[in-house]
C-alpha cells in the first residue's frame, strides 16, 4: 500500500476488521553514539543500516567497528551486532526490525580511556609545573 501497488487493493466484506496502526507503533528508538538520537520512523523496507543513517550515522566516540545492540523490550531479548555485519548486505538482511525496539550504540572502550586521560591532563600539567617551580 505504501508504494501504491494496485495488487494490494482488497475488497472489504461484511464483518471484516481493518486495523490501522497508530504512528507511535511504527517507530524505533536509537540511543547512544549516533548524531541524532531519538525516535526514527520505521517503514516496511527499513534495515538497521538505513535506520542508523536516518539517525545521522555513528559518532567517532563509538570507535572503528562498534557493537550495536538491538533490544526488544516486549520479548525481553537483546542481540549484538558489529557495524561490519550491519554493512554486509547478506548479513544485514538477516536482521529484522520491529516497532518499539531500541537500538543502542555504546562508546568504545578506547574512547572511555582517552576521556579519563583528557580529564586528568590539566591536573597532571599543574602538578608538573608546581613541582618544577618548587625545584627552582
């Protein structure tokens, strides 16, 4: 029906029930290290790669080959994929997305380490200057 294909036209009969899902049921939440986290509309031909692209792509903080977690809160399940798998056409077709799922891209371990060093750097510099000034 989204593509306008006339083959999808159906004749309704008495006692038929037509269900029109609400807009809130057709979204996926994307969190973590993406450019624009939040709700992304899900279409029938959405792939994990296309949904990540709609969120602006992955940030540098995620690393070179981040692990992407897909959480289904209704079923209580979670699966983890690498970005390389998501971008491989054969493997990406195996991932089916359902409305209400949560996609999470965590920070890389390397970024977490450099973040700590960035925060410690000014303190180390001040301690070094103080130690050097105390020697003179």
